[in-house]
């Protein structure tokens, strides 16, 4: 399987976020480049408005043989924001 380009990863990620209806914002160098200030970067910054209940649906969009139900539960138990 060929390596994915940054554009491929961005398209796949945005499509997954759209399918799951999770609000997001592309920011950082990718957003700056889209607005006319290109910068060399190898990362993609995306801010999510993610509820704990969204974690399983989002993880399902990125299947991996290494990801288990236990791993998803672990992700759900970590929250950066307290409600």
C-alpha cells in the first residue's frame, strides 16, 4: 500500500468528522496555507468539539488491528476538559 500524502490524510480525516457530525476546526499551518500564507509543515492541526460519547464513533472511522474496546474505553476515561 502506498504511503498517504498529507492531503490524503486531511481528506480522510475531514470526511470522517463530517460523517460522524463532530464539529471541528482546521487550524495551524494547514489553515494558514489555505488562506494564502503557505508554510512548510508535516503536521495537521484540527480542534474538535468532542464529547466523551463521540470517542467510540470517531475511533471506528480509523480502524486498526491494534485498537481494542479496552483502548477505546481508556481514551474515553481521559478528558482535557471537566464539565
